[in-house]
């Protein structure tokens, strides 16, 4: 072996301050195609892969940032907190779990709502955060969505719901399930008012959220590759005792089977929504101002 590859001195230690390491947060590696890009480029592409199009999960605040013009929006009901009606305890008491999640995420609950301008058009948006107890739907989630719908009705604005959830929040049991009926009833009132409701399903949208407001849009749309379903694939496989088809419960599979209107890339979302709402505007005006019959 060449002497180049032999260490002559033993016990060489490099002081920590002299070690050269790449700082964290400079590079992004796609979990699907393994392509490496700078974090700046990844952020410019709205957390999607420039090679394969994989969509990373992003927070409600990120959606607000790129959907609303000039990053300007007014948040609704920002300080609403969960109560503990059932005094629920699993590995820790529910109030402790909520408090710990608030500290770790900086969020108050699993949904945020806001209103602002999107390409000059007024819009109310409610967006879910999966990192808050799996985006689970409790009383606060249902109430904030209901109030966002009320704001849209009162101000005659279209409503966009961005769902990302594991379903109902078990710590609130029946109170959580009641939110399915409450949000669905509010959406019926929005429909009666002739105002558009667009539901965007992102990865993952499952359980009681899928079974209620997420599938009630005038248009149900989704991001590419999003997991969309009611029960998880493992539960279904164990129940029916059969292997599931490839891509089962992906947005593409759900679209093919008629449960979605279209799939939209996140980078095109703002313009697609603008086109859709522009197309729906004459319908909304017609519904709001019925023609009078004379003669």
C-alpha cells in the first residue's frame, strides 16, 4: 500500500472549532427521487421537487404567504384554545398535551383562518396544520372553520378550505364528531347564499375530515400524490383480507375514480384558483341577485 494512505502520526485530534462542516438547512434532498437542491431553490418552488414534482407538507402560514397578495392577510379567531370537556387522559392529560404541542409548534390549534386578496379578489381561507396533533379535528377546528364560513357569508366572499388531517380528535370523542355536522351545516348555508366553496385536499386528508367538509366543495381539488381516504390502507387491507391496488388512496387514484375534479400543482394553485373563481363569479352574482319578472 502506498505511504500516502498510511497515517504516520497516531492520536491526531482536530479541535471542534477547526472542523469544517456544512451548516444545517442549506440543502434539500427529495424523499422520492433523491435529487439534491438548495433550500433557497426548494422554497422558491414552494416546497416541491424541481425534478419529480414531489410535494412536501407545508404549514397554513406558508399557504397564506403565497396565496394572498403581497403576503398581506388578516387572521381570524387567532387566539382560540381547546378546552377539556371530557377530562381525557392517555399517556398524559389532554390539557398538558395541548400545552406541550402549542409550545413545540407555536400554534394554538390545528387550523388557521384568514381573509385577504388573491390576485385582487377577496377570499377567505382556512388551512390545517398537520403538526398540531396530526391535524386532528376537535371543537376549536370545527368552530374556527364555522366562523370562517360565517365571515365569508357576511362579506359575500368565496371560501377555500385546505385540509390536511388524520381525522377526528379522539381526546374530544363525541364533541369532535359533532364538528362534522356543524361544518357541513355551515357549508349548506354558504351554498344557499350562492357563494363558491373550493376544497383543496393535501397530504394526508383522512377520517372525519374526509367524511365531512373536505368532500363537500363545489370543486374538490387536490395536490399531486396526496393520501386521501377515510380509513387507512392498513385497516382496509386487514378488513377485506386482500391486497390493495397500486397507488390506492393517492390523489391520482381518487381522481380516476371520480371523487376529485382535478389535481393542481402547488406552484400553479394561485392562478388556478383565480381562474376558477373568475369563472364562478357570474354564477355567484346571479344567485345573489335573482332576476325580477315584470309584466
